[in-house]
């Protein structure tokens, strides 16, 4: 979905995976701003921690938020 460049993206969970209706799901943010990531693998997370910023890297035509 289109979003302003540099808009902060916050953690929706304290874990990189969520369990919804018995399914284990992992989240992936795509097209983030170069240099916008504020966490590293293994860092402790809390809900609402800033983790990165919206960008237009890779194969995109404008700033957008891609969650998979």
C-alpha cells in the first residue's frame, strides 16, 4: 500500500512470528528505506518498538509498505 517515505514502521508483536488461528506466521517488511532499519537480528522487541521506515527499494515504483 502507498505510504509516505520515511514513515516509521512499528513492531506488531514482540516476536518475529505470530500464531493466528493455529497457524504460525512470520512477518517480512519489504521496500524499506535504506538506512531506516533500527533493529538487528536477535534484538529484544516490544510491541510498538520502531523497527524500520517506509521506502522504495528494490522493484517498486514508489514509497510503499509491503507486509508478507
